[in-house]
């Protein structure tokens, strides 16, 4: 668990250090990976969930990108039920300049 948390902190620090370009005709690439394991008190097994969702977008104008993510999610419960899902996640993302070096975005 500590290794996972440390890895996530390192990735977040790199993402904050990157100088993202949000001008028209640029491409944005990103994504997410997740793993969760939860064990109930007294249980011998744990519920687990794994997900991966890479995404890519294209800036159609300055500070506005459209794109999609395509990925996979898998859940397994302690009673043996397993669920796997293919995910398609289109998005629109608007960036707002808060300072010269910091932008906030909203995504739908």
C-alpha cells in the first residue's frame, strides 16, 4: 500500500511540473490506473477492483479540448462474483487561467 501511495504522489508531482500547452491544434494524452482491495472484518478474502483508462484529446480551440478514453474495469467479490467492463468515456474539457503558470479545468 505504501509503494502504491508513493507512486501516485510521484506521478502527481510530475504532472504538476509539466508545462501543459492548451493552444488550438495541440494534443493532450493522459489516463488513470486504479487498484482497490477491501477486506471485511473476519473475512478470509477481499473484494478487489482494477481499472485502466488511457485517454487522448485534441484542442479544437484555445483552452478547449475534446477527446475520449477507452479502457477496462474488473471487479471480483469475496463470494466469487466477477464483473469485467469495457469502458468508453468521451469528454469535453475547458481550461481557465488562474495565473500565468496555473490553469483550472472543468470536464464533462
